């Protein structure tokens, strides 16, 4: 069983670190790098929350998507 709150803790820590870097006058490239890591992590988490992660559900989702796409092309 996975803990759904665990990724949130990582993002809070990364966001806090990014803010601290910006406020403490770190080089701009380091702040941008930290912000980019935060943004990519949030995107990955959002994608994982939208798409099913169990293999049976994932296979059913891909089949449904394929069927929808195939039917759409035949119109």
C-alpha cells in the first residue's frame, strides 16, 4: 500500500528549498534548476494521478483509447 501524502512532502520540501535559495541570494541558475525540478515533479505526479497505475486498469485504458482513436479515424 502506498502513502499518497508522500509526494506532497517532497514537493513542499523542494518548494521551500527553492524559496530559500531565491531569498538567500543564490545564483539564478541554481534557483531556476530547483524550480524546474519542482515543476517537473508536480507534472509527473499530476500525470500519475490522472492515468491508472494498476496494470489491468492501464491495459483497459489503453485499449479504450485505441478503440476510440480508431473509431474516430473511420468517420
